């Protein structure tokens, strides 16, 4: 596990705590319940320990799946956007 989410609920941003990075590029894909891609992020994370994915305030409330890719590793997390 190369990242931890500070909270599984969010309003307009997601905060990550990064650990054990195996490269510089972090890629995230946020999908809704139907599997449609709602947002994509790519970030160069050289020596960063924390990262905030901003700009998620336009997404409707509901359940989402976050897929994170870093090096050859992949993570999937279930999230909820609330008011």
C-alpha cells in the first residue's frame, strides 16, 4: 500500500498520505457507481509525503471508486462524496 486516504468521505478534495513510493508518477482515476470515469489525475510526486487532489466539487454526491496507480502497484478504494 503506497497511499492512505485521510478520510473515505470527501466534499471537494481528497487528501493522501504517501508511503513507499516506487517512482515519481502517481495516477488516480475516480469512477462513479456505474463505472464511468469522473475525474483523472496525474501528479509528479518526487519527495512529497502528502498530496491533495483538488477540484472535485463539481461531482454529484454519491459513491465512488478511486483507483490509484504508482509504479507497478495499483490500489482501489471505495469513497463517498457528501454535502
